[in-house]
């Protein structure tokens, strides 16, 4: 297993690093903070890419990465059947340590339509897999981890078939340019309410390497908004796909699709790519109309577009985007996208994303008061009337990625952020953590206490501080240092030095 890890991990690291290097705006958007360290890292990744890429192509092809993972699995199975080997830790038993009180970065939340009480919730951690609670209204939601056999744990989107609630689709991967993102491996499907899963062969290619959105329409068609391939549709449950929107189709100028909505009132599909918004009554290829850059008042300089549409009045739309790493003004249409007006950016005069709108950005409309909107960046902002003015709102944690209103339960709204999943029952005025038992914290490094049998460990986490776990088993943690925690150390001779 050690040799296998040494083979596979550098390949994954190279691909993640290469994706980082391909983002031309990353260094500019992050500013000059740790510039020297980033330059050193960039040089190391360039060297690793040069020495490890396909000789003819000059990069690591996605299909070969998938084949490498499959070959690794084959070798693991082969070694498991070889009982003559005595190296490694054949009798090792692994125990999850947690923490069980801190959630990790979350971009996918789905309300299960099979529950009339609207309390059955599916959640995906971008590095922690797929989870479900049968009653999220409880202080301890009793999360159950699903899909242990998934070949990728970077859950980016979840969708349910409205005609058969046992059918669930999960899209993998983060395509937002952040260095700690985990690349996806296509789409997975369950037909038995998440008990077993199949890896859709049709998505084992570079077009589906990172999937931002998955949606199942009322007629069962499945849509996938991808980072590099465009917007795809399957009419046979994910067996085959057709690209319906993207570069050179319906006036679209790029294939990076961020957001997707279906409005039941006018039975129309809406999608946004990096710079515009489109709509279609059928979803068919060639049927989409550009209601963004082709319309008066819509900006021409966005590089990421998030949008919201009023469920009961599709004439009301809101757009929030990224411009040079910062959050744009809010753009409002009250005529279905025929024209747009520019309103204030969330946060007033400052950039509420701190220059990272490429990473944390979302906008959502209250389905029971369509003049009220919430916007997520580093913090949360609220406008009670179409972005005329904004005020801060508690989002539970910094770096907001998803705002999900329940369209059938007034006041219920979920937040997915770097601190996991949070919920409000009064439109966001008060918010409660739903992270107990949602074990998805992302660790960069850890340190183990030298005393034999000691449960004491330290770990540096993604945006959840440096954490200390001192109890045995699956345990809570406490913060011993703030911000992003990276490296940590416990002296193995004099353990009081940490």
C-alpha cells in the first residue's frame, strides 16, 4: 500500500497543482499574501508537471488519471488476495477520530422530496463524501455517511429524480480554482435511496471532471453543468449525454457552467456560464436564448455568474458575479431578463468576498418574499428590497458557498460554507449549526502525541483552525489557533513543546 500511495498521490497532487497553475487569475486574486511561498510552490509544481506529464501531450490526460485509479484498485485487490505477504500492517484497524463537532467545506445540500415534513436532508462535503439526516430539525441531526464505495469523495452537487425518489445523482469535483480543491471523477447514481451506487461510465472523461450542478427535470431528463465541457443533458438516466449549451451553441462563449434553475411557474430552464445567463422552454440544443450579455444593462466583464429567480414570478431575476476576483454589483431584472439594472454590491463600499469571489459566492431569493435576497461571500449579506441596500447577516461561518431556501417551508434556509452546514427557520435571522456528527473537516497535517496509547492529536485544518483532540475514539475538538491551520508539531522527546 505504501508504494501504491507513493504512485497515486503525486499524480493527484500534480493534477490539482496544474489546475491551480492554469487559473491565470489566482495569484492576482489572492493578492501578495505569501507571494514568495506561492512562487516556490508554483515552481515545484511546474517541475513535477514537466517530469510527470505525457511526453507527447505535455499534460496529464484525465482519462489516463482515471485508468491509473482503476489500475491502483486492481493492484490493491490483487495484494489483498496474496496472503503470503507480511509487510505493511495486515492487522491494522483504523478508527475515525473526528472531530465530530466541526463540519468541513460544503457546496451541496438537497432537500429530500420524499419527506412531507421536509426534514430529510442530503449533504455533500467537498472532501468528506455524502451524508444524510432523516431529521435535520434535531440539535443532533444523526448524520449517516453513505456511499463508502464511491471512487471520489469530492461531492459538488446532488439531485433527486422527482418521479422516483429512490434515484439519486451525485456530481463530483470542485472547479473553482482553489488550491485545496479535489478534482472530481464524473457522476454517480443510486437507484435504491443511496444504499448502493454505480459510477456512470458515460461520465468517465474530462468533460465531467468537475460538475458544478446536477438537476433532474420533471420528465426525468438529467442535466449536468460542468466546468470545462458545457451543459449536458441525458434522456436515458445518464447512459448517454448530449451537449445542449456551451461554446458555439446559442451564442455562448464558454463551457464553464456555474448555476442551473428550473422555474415551475413558467416551466422554463435557466443556466449561467462564466459570463452570461440563458433560458430555454425545452432544454433542447439550439433552443437557448441569451438573456444576459445580449440584453441592455447586463455587464460584459463577469468571469463567474451566480443567479437567482423568483419561484412565483419568473420576471424577477438577480445576478451576482466575479470581476477581477471581487464581487460585482447586483444586477436585477424585473422583465424576465429583457433588461437589467445595476444595484449596489453586497457589503456596500467594500468587497464582501475579500477578493475571492471566484471561490465563495452565491445569491438566493426568498421564495416567500421575492424582493428579499441573500448573498454569500466571506460573510453573509441581506437585502430586503432588490439590492437597494445591504446589511450583514450571520451565516454561521466564513466563506459561503451555497444558500438554499426551502420553497415549500417558509423561513427554512440552509447555508453551506467552509464550516459545514447551518440552518435557519426564520429566513436567516437566527442560525444554528447542524454539524454534530457531520465528520467532514479537511486536514492538511497532523501530529501525534508520543505517549503510547495517548488519544491526543493536533491537526491543521482548512479554515477551521488548528484543532486539538484529546478524547479517545470519534471525538469533539477545540481550537488552539485560529484561521487556516496547516503544519503542526509535537516534540517526540519533550511533548510539552507543541
